[in-house]
C-alpha cells in the first residue's frame, strides 16, 4: 500500500520536501554532453527503446551527481529526528532504520512518523531522477479515495 493511501486512511497530512540547489562541479559539462549525445532519432524500435533507457539513466546519474550528497544529508537529518541520533553514513542510517522499523512492528507506535519519513525519502528519490520540472522527477500522488470508501476500522466485516 502506498504512503499516500495510508496517509489518507489514517488522516495524516504528508510533508513536502524542497529540492536542493545543484552543486557545480568540473563534471557538469561531461554529464550534459552525455545526456545530449543520447538524444538520437532512429526508426528502429528496439534501438529507440534502449537509447531512451540510456538517456534516462544518464539524466538520473547527472541529477544524483548534482544533488545526491545533499539528499543523503537530508535523509540522515530525518533519521536523527526519528532515532535521537544521527547516523554517520547512509548505510548506517539504512541499517538503523530497518532495526527501528522491526522493533516498532509489534505495536506500531511510530507508524505516523514512519509514513512521513518514507514519504519524504520517496520524494527525494524522485528529485534525483531528472532535473526539476521533468516528467521523470515529478511525483504524481495517488488519486483520493471516493468518500464512500471507509477507513478499515469503519468497515463492516462479515
């Protein structure tokens, strides 16, 4: 079940994130050249498909190069707020988060905080798929449930 669905059912307002400013490096022109070089027009369906995949991967790598380090820092800041300590690396953070989720699974005391955290992390992943405004970087939320759909606790079970 997607975070938007859970949030709607549990009446949780989901947070937003702000895209970090892209850093400027010596590799910027190389990434730009790679991305542009993959814009090749062909009538070959399979080649067109493979080029589109390569183009998207290059755009992702370019964007991750621009903002990926800040995304990791933002994720670690979120973990600090949840865990009460800031993991030193993304790998340590992922391990600590997994441990936290498993420890909370029995009673779900932190479900709301976890839904919000995973939502922010997902939005940040989308930011790395391409430049701001691109269709690849756009997160399309789930459509809302019709009013006739009741929360799980309000449903009649046979």
